[in-house]
């Protein structure tokens, strides 16, 4: 399932350093603007303790974890919506992503230059917000008159709904608010999706802090949390420099000791990957056995036949039923055979909504 999160931010906030920690696809990290010219794409393994446990139990011949794609996009500057800097390219790259990871600089360091000369994450956020909002307004204005004419001329219900949604979005954008802050009704969602607005994409804010602030945060982090409270967006606190140090360590034990010394249970990179997966509205079902243990990615809310189709199109086309074991039961009883003996395998039909962590076995006939 090819869905992407795009990492955005002003030049020199730590985007590429963070991306380097996330992926083996190394982006250039340097102390000057525009060090990332082409969007770098990394296919990142999603940490999953459940898969690890199944591997420990089954000792399979192969293991396939879930993955998520992260794109490191060139830094943006004021005037991007009018083509300044790498503006047009930035906006084009971000439009193709499904969600946004917005990195904000929340640390002081005289040795790392800032494109605006000082550290102010709220100003930085507003700079990018405004450029994306301007572009969204342009999108709406370019389409508005045509949709109004269609709605009036033939009483086109779809066009009427589109005008309704565009009016709501335009009001918010003119007030300096992003499209994602607008609360839409169920009947308006299709029109909203068709507009493909940049500021409607789900977003995760990453506060890049120094080592002293990685556990408790700082005044910059507090300001960011206050500024985004109406967006229903998650805020993660990560020290990109620390993550770079962790990435250089060779063994799991060394990394664990390093984290413990900092008072952390888990690396920021792991937390970020999990948050990105969740941001894309993705979940995982599992298959387990001596040949292979695998985590399969699906969209939250999918039903059994559609998730079967992720394994193979024939599974969906000839779907008969799904046999489902809850992860907790699998671990408690120790194997599929023992779960079957204990009556812990549920037989589900076409309307079953697959749950995160379900261990699945599909019956089909083509």
C-alpha cells in the first residue's frame, strides 16, 4: 500500500538530519539552505513489538515487517506560492504526498544559521502555513466560478456541494486558518477530497529540540502545542542530533543504554515512524507460521475481502471467509493449533471489519 508522508519545514530546521536517521536513503545534511533539492524517498520499516513476539514464537524462515514511505522535501521560503526559491517544486512535491510531517526548530544554537536570523517556531510555522494557504486559495478561486455556473445552470447536486465546501474553506483560509480546521459533514467529504487542498492534509508537528529538552520540552515546544490546539494534530518532541548519534551506534544494547541515560524508553525515530503510520490512517494485520511471519498494511476500516486482496487479488475475488485470531489469544495459547482447540478462532464473513493486530487466515476459491 503505497502511501507517503512528506517531511516539510523551513531550510535548516533539521529535516534532512531527521530523514537520514529514518532511512538508508541518505539526504545531504548541511548548514545552508536548499541542501535537499530533489525529494528523497525512504521506505521505512515500522517497529512492531507484536511481529517481534510472533517471530520469537514461530522461528520462521522469513520475516516481512510493515513499511511506510517518507519523502524529504526541499525547504520552503516566503513567497513560495508565487514561485520564490524552490516554491513551485516544493508545492508540487507536497501535493503528491498523503500526509505532512512538519519539522519546527525548537532549539537555540548560534552555530546553526536560521533563514530568518532567529529562532521562532511559531513564525516558521506561519510562514509555511501562509504559503500553503495562498496556494489553496488560488486552487479554489480558479475553480469557483465554473462550479457556481454548473450549480445554477443545471441544478447539479455535485456542483452545489462543491460550492458549499469551497465557501467554507475560503472563509477559513481568508481568516488565516488551514483547511483541516474546518469541520465538515459526512456529505461534504467527497467534494473536499476532490479539491486536494494542501492544508487539508493530515499533519504531525515535530519539534526538533536540543538534548536538554528532549524529555521535558521547552518554551518553544509549549508555544507550538498552544498554536496547533485547534488542528487536532499530534506534536512529537525529538532531538534530531541525538537521533543521529543513536544511528551511529552499532548494537541494540548500546542504543538501549544511550536511551536509558537520556531517560527515554524509545527512540524518537521509532515514535515518529509509528506516528506517521497512524497519521496515514494505516493499521496492521498479521500472518504467522514456520515459513513466514508478516505484517500487512491496510487502511483502517477495511473489510475482510479487501484486506485479503492485499495479499493477492485472487483472495479477494474468491473470498469465502476469514479465520481470525486475536493477537493476545495467539500469544496466550502459543500457536494456531492450540487456539483452534480452545475455540479462539473466529470465522468471519464479508462484512467483518478487520482490526489492528488481527492474525488472519483467508479461505478462498477461484
